[in-house]
C-alpha cells in the first residue's frame, strides 16, 4: 500500500481540530502521513496538535507538526507542509472539515482502476452550529482543466493526486483561492480528474476566509490575471464566464437536504 500524505493548515481551529484528525484516523486505508502546520494560532491549536500527535502516533500513522514563525496565510502554510510530504499521494483537509471513513480507499481504487492521477468527489455541506448536512455538492464524473478554468468545481477537501506521475505542485501564497489555482496547475500537468459521485467528505460553513464571498471576487480575478498571466481584458472576460458558470451550473449541482 502506498503512503498518503495529508496536508492540514491550522489557524485558530482548536474547537474543530480533534474532529478533523479523528476523521483521518478512522480511515480504512493505511499508511497515512499527517502533516500539520500551524499558522501562529492564538487559541492553543499548536499545543493541541502536538499533544494529539503524541497520543495517537501509530506504526502506520505518522504525524509531523510544525509552526510558522509568523502568520503567513493558508497558501504559505500548505507549502510548508508540502515540503515535509513523503507520500506517493497528496491529499488536503482543512482543520474544520471532515472525511468519511472510506474516503481514501474509495478514491485510490478509482484512480488505479481508471489509470488517472487525480481524483475528487462530491461532498456534504453542513452548518458550523449543526452536525447535520444541509446540502450536497455534486461533481462531474470527469473534470478537465478547461472546465475547472471556468469556475472552481474541485472541493479542496476531496482532492488527491499522484506525486509519482505529477510531482509535487507548489501552492500560491495568495490569501484566498490558492487551492483553485493549485488544482488548475495539477490538472494542466496531470490530465482530467476522475469524479466520485458519492459524498466522501463534509465541508463546514463558517465565518472564516472561505465564507466571505464578496471578498473572493478580487481573488478570482487574481487567479486569471496573476497566476495564469492573462491580460486585463481577457481576465475580465474570464470573470464574466466565471460568474455565469458559478450561478447557472455549479449552484444547480448543489442539492439541498431537508432535515
């Protein structure tokens, strides 16, 4: 069995980090390498991560826990974790999200049977004040670079790629949307991602970086303008297409759950 490295950036996640890490330990796949990098939390997250890792170190579960010298943002933090990754596969999980127990096993089987080097899946969305899912974000069975270019269809908490085929893909230091820009680079190099229709992860809605929708607009533009190097006019045109794709395609793939 090939080693999977899980990248976890942490910033003031002491209330949810134990649940996130528990969901990794419950995976029916081994071996796993859990790499936690704290971005100078002020709520004791780093100390908790260190203690948790010492209590749960196993033969087929290895923890690496580091801390940034200053608050640097999620992109920098993920890159720091990536430097320590030694697994054949790289997967990502933020410190307030969760995985289903069969997440890794399901994806790795799908990747090997289809000879694909990238995989992602549908995921549940739940409110931070409730453990019940309120919606499911569906996905395409095949996600190309061209499709991902239109809007961010790949939930970072579900993504996994094969380092043996693609190599390690560095992450932009942008404060937001660095995950989208990274997956664009991954698909450009590694080809289409295979999409698993079953929700294999749970995304927590909250008041953090990912919930500020209006503020994300400028970062979406930055992906086109700076990361992909497009001119101003082309970037504006891409933003128009992004808005259409987001509201008339992706949002319709989100199915509400009546609890």
